């Protein structure tokens, strides 16, 4: 009986840890709105989530843009990213992202439901 109780306590503890892990890691998949000139070199071909990051696929001939995050008051903060080929990999911790490059119109990427 002692082994059964130990096994039962272990199983309950495992279930609690699993539930906590899901509660912490649960992530709602967001969709994004792209605002800008579709003919611009900065206008992305695709924006999608991958785990806790957002993949922004740019046109092949596009040089590396400046990426800033804008808060609700319009304050700009440089946003760090990784470039992999023609894809920007950015953390999904933004509501409004802006891509810039001199000589091109800026392109805004907004999380659906975000203000602006």
C-alpha cells in the first residue's frame, strides 16, 4: 500500500507540473496586418508566427532594413532581430513594428487587435 501511495503522489505531482508548464507556455497565435505600399521593397511577402518568434519574409533584393517597435504613444525603440537569408526573425513581443530603409516607404506590421 505504501508503494501505491507513493506512486499516486508522484502521478499527481507530474500532472500538476504539466498543467503549470502548459499555463506558462500557452501562446495564442496572432495574426498580423501589414500597412504600406505593396510595391515597396520593404513590403513583406509573408508574416507568420513560429513558436515565440515572428518570421517576416522579405523580397529577395531587399537590403537589411532598420526595425523599430512603436508603442501606443508613438515612441520608437530599436527592435533586435536575426536575419536568415531573406527572412527576419523577430521576437513576437510587439504590437506595432515598423520596417524602414532610406529611399523606401516605411512598412508597418501590426498585431491584429493592437491599437493604431
